[in-house]
């Protein structure tokens, strides 16, 4: 399923609050489609290292899943269509040589 379909799916699958183990047992095998299908992950894989024991609401569960998705689900890193495109500098953080302090 697409990440955008998760909120509706999670709302319909459980009564909240729901335990972490219950989520894994019931929907752990469900796949979340990555932009490159070969990098898609299951909910089991995404929540493997999640520390939440109980999800109080569907939003809590959604936030945990989205927050633990691999970088393959992100578009171009450091891309900004509202400003200059930046390149990764020596320190591993984005920079733009044209930046000026006024």
C-alpha cells in the first residue's frame, strides 16, 4: 500500500489503544510501497526498533510508522524548490556558497 493510504487503513484495522505486538501480529506482513518497489518494507520491518508499547490512537501508530521508514521513501535529500539548490559540504551538512549574512 502507498504511505498515503496508511491513515485510513490503520483506523479501520484496530480499536485503540492497541499493543505493539498486536499490530505486528495482525498487519506486520503488510507492505508499504517505496518509490522504488524493490526497496519496499513491511510494517514488521519498519516497527522492528520502535520503543512504543502501546499506540493510543491511529495517529500515534501512523507517526511511528512514518517516522521509522527508511530513507528510500524520501525524495531528493536537501532539495528545495523555493531557494537555491544546495550541495553537501565537507561537514556532511547542506550549504550554499552564496549564503550571506546581513
